[in-house]
C-alpha cells in the first residue's frame, strides 16, 4: 500500500489559523506514526495555549482506512461538533499517520452546533492546504543469500528499482541482503537472477 503522510520531523508541527465570527481557531498538525507522537502534539499545544477555550483533537496513527489507531475529542464543545468533523476531514484527505489539534479562543459569538462543525472542519481543511507530505510505501522483508561476487550486482539492481536494502550480514559463505519489497507489487526476482553469476536463495520473514 502506498499513501501520503505529513513531511514533518517527529516533534515538529504545521500550524495555521482562521477566524470565524470573532473566534480564533488555531490548527496544529503532526506526523503521527503512533499514538505517542500525537500525545506529544497535544501536550505541546496545551502548553503553548493554556488559556484557550478548547483543545479539540483527531488522529489517524496508521494508514488511511485504519480502524483501531484512531481517535477524536470535542474537549468540552457540544458532542459531535468538533472532534468527529475534524476526523472526517482527515479521513477524506486520504493521508495516513496524521495528528491534529484545533485550539479555539472563544470570541463571544455562539456558532451553534452546525456552525461549530463547519468551523472545525474548515480549520482542518485550511491546514491541509499547505501541509507538506511525502509518500510511504508499505514493504515486506525478504533476505537474499548471495555470493560475494554477486553483491554489487544485487545492490545495483535494487537501487535501480528503489528497493531499499534494510540490512547486510556477512559470513564465510557470502552475504545476506535483507530488502524491503513493496507490498503492492508481486515479488519478481527473475530479472535479478538473470544478471547474477549463480542462483540466489530467497528467505522470507
């Protein structure tokens, strides 16, 4: 599976803000490969804005469509007016591994339930417009057992196909290269074997 995630170092945030009927909505987003990364974001947002009226949240700590590592909170807003609309915008973006906090400073004008849902959705959508992203490719690991003479050929072949070499182990008989093969492509090492001077053994993980 291939999908996009925020292009942000762990511990850094993408921030934007909008005003709706005199209330300020400040959005913080992060790369959240796990729930701890999102928790770090929420703690930082609360520390930076301790007097805000609300710190509403949504996160998907996995690929798009993830059903378990997700969450959202209204943080005192009327039920269903903040966290769920925020989550629905994240879900619709088809991004994965993303966490979001929308900080609200109440401006004195009540928005009503529909107005709140629109405002929180708009705050997240606005942040997504300028969020830097990168592609993630889910991979399965395979170990190729090669002779020393074939190592350079195998490394070159993998580089040509953007297949990363995750680990290299050496012993008296040769080398074991552990590669990350894209999960959405059938494993096909026949072109590599055609280049090599001898056969390879393939070990699955």
